[in-house]
C-alpha cells in the first residue's frame, strides 16, 4: 500500500473523520498536526494549502475529507 500522510489540527472535525476512516479500515497513516509542528505547517503552506485535512496518498494530494474519493483511491 502507498504511504499515507495527513496534515491535521486538533480542532478540525474533518481531520478526526479522516483519521477515524483510516482506523476503521485498518489503514496506517502518518499524522502531521500543524498546531504542534511548525515544520509541518510550513510544508503544508509550501504545497500551497492553508486548510486541513490534507491527505497525501503516494503522489496524490486530497484537500478535505471525501470518503467516496478515498474509498475509490484505496480500492476499498
């Protein structure tokens, strides 16, 4: 499976939904909480994003939480 990264904040309900989705489907991911990690915040902004969640699967970047798109990409 491709590497999955997710940029989040603690107060973001869509971030929590995305993480729950991955956990419910037993999918490993690396979380970057931009409220605690200034380097992650800089990386997010360098990519041209200012909102979370940003989900990266391989070389595909998904802004926001879209269950259907994730299901399709991950072939669930």
